C-alpha cells in the first residue's frame, strides 16, 4: 500500500522512474545475446579410445569393458552407455543434474590415467570430452574448384590458408574440413623382404618413433651470450624417412628403403562432397563457448567478400548454411506471436470494458513490464531465445489477467462518489486488497 500511495502522491517522480526503466530496458535489449536455445550444459562426459586394426569383439573385451569398470566407481554417475566398433571404443557417462561437470571431468581423467597401464599396446590415449552445445557448427561454407585443380590442392589451400583466415574472426573456435584429399606419407612394407632380414613391423614402427623427434639439447654459453641448442630430428623430406637405419649390427646396415616404399600419398577418402554437381569440400565453423551465435555469424558474413577476393581464380567459396538466419527467423516469429497476443488481449479488454482509459492503462503496463524484464535478463546473462521469449509471452497473459483484477477493484472504489483526495486513498486501498490474488487465488 505504501508503494501505491507514493506513486499517487508523487506523479512526476513516478513518471521519471518508469522513464528510466524504459531507457535502461532498451539499452539492455540491445546488448542481450541472441541464440536459438538457452546455454544449458548437460552433465555428460564421453571417453573415446582408438585401437587401430582391432575387431569390435576385441575392442569390447580389451578396451570398453576395462574402461566401464574403472569409470563405474565415479560418484554421481546416473547411467553408463558404451559403444564398441571397429578400431574404436566410446563410453558415455551421464551424471545427475546437480553435478559439477568440471569436477567430474577431473575424476574421469584420474580414472582413465589409472587404467592406461591395463590397456593393450597400440591403444591411443583415451580422449575425454564434455557435452557442449557450443561445439555444434553454426555455419557451413563450400569451397569448390575447377576440374584443373586436384582435391589435394583444394584441401591444402583450405587447410593452410582459408582455415587460418576464418579462425581469425572473433568468436570462432575451430574450423572442420570435410572432403578433399588430405596429404599422408605412406610406407608400403614388402613383407617378404622384411622377413628375409629377420625384422618385423614392430622394428619399423619403433625406428620411426625413435628418429622422428626433436630433442632438447640444453644451453651453450659463448662469452656473455647464451644459446639454446635444439637438435632437429623431425622428417622434412621423403629421403629422410627412406634412409632410416633399421639395423646396423652387421656389415651392411639395413635401411627402410630396403624393405619398404615411401610414398607421398593421400588419406583414405571417407567423405566426398559435391554441391550443385560440383566437386569440392565443406568447411564447418564452430563458435567459442559463451559467444553470441548471431554476432559471430555477422562477422563471418562481413569477412566473406574479403575471403572471396583472395581466392585463386579457379576456386569459389559459397555459403551453404547459416544457423544465425534460422535463429533470427525463429526469434522474429516468437516476437510476432507475443506482440499479436498483447494486441488481441488489449482489443478484447476494450470491447469488454467499453472505456478507453482503463484499456490504455493495461496496454501501457504490458510493455513497461516487458522492458523492465530485459534489465533483469541482461544482469543475469539470459539470452533472447525460444524459451525466454516464450516465457515473456506467457507473462504477458498473466499480466493482463492481474491488471484486470486490480483495475476492476480500483474502479469499484472510485464509483463510491467520494471526494477527489479520498478517491486517491481508495485507489490505493483497491490495489492493496487484491495484491495476493495474482499469486494465490482464494480457496472455496
């Protein structure tokens, strides 16, 4: 009652207060992030391991089962799901919703480190990934080329040049490339010649690991100058690989080129991309966690003409999909629905009340309440998305119902025929009498 009395007694102050709310609300609206859905991180962690050349049954028995037994002892695990396939194993842990995923990831990493020594040789160190909606791609580009350009040249340009340019855009986390021919140094071992030397494939693998390293050489002081010594041992040419010594205990050393062919080839192509019957590849853009999808998309679109100008004449860069456009259309549809709902509710009130003044009071209360909500959304880092705008639309309906109840009680007191100052007091009383009704309706 004190708040309503203060508003009636100080109309200028009240108008200035609501004007400040409108200004702050509009400023907050311009700074709100826009996204399709709220940023809700599901408490889920996936552990994946690669075991090259192993059948699904072996992967399940020697990798998946051991990972499951080790990870099952972690606290707050709700469900464990596993998948064993050729060359790989994947175990997914779903935690309770009140679980801190960052702390759970530390527990998972500790358990994985403990089980590493029990995994068979040849298994790559397991990768641990948290569920993150931000890892979904927000934009796809198609890089096409003429028939004179090979898929390997196309991939090299996309990987070494175009990917670097796209990652310079603020908010871009990674750029994935699908399709094309990725370079791969292949070593084709002749088993008959290898067996004739008394060596095995393990000797070849160990020699490659031993020679393809860059070691730390320490420091070398010369007077007042301190030099960092770093012996370079990584392969730079095919000849460096071919001349690796596999065994030198006899009179004649055995080189890798004696038992194998070293070839500059391409990886096995698992995905082939064609857009509008033109061969090429796809570049998928992933944004950083916590960034605005629409802002990142706008910056990428602004840089697209610059990227096209730098392309060779035989290549073309086209936009295939932009998630921000879908988000804009979805948000606009929800906003239109909320606006139409408010207008229709105001029209129904006018037809029911048959008075312009009370209708305008309720019509002004709706945008004031919505604008004030934008301030709270900005302070609590809530974005404009389907869920938040849907909640605003529902709130508009509740606001109209509550305003009608309060306004009807105020008019009942004003029709009592009292003096003007007494009528103002009755306005406050009318508002105070129904203050709890919008929260808890009376019980019979």
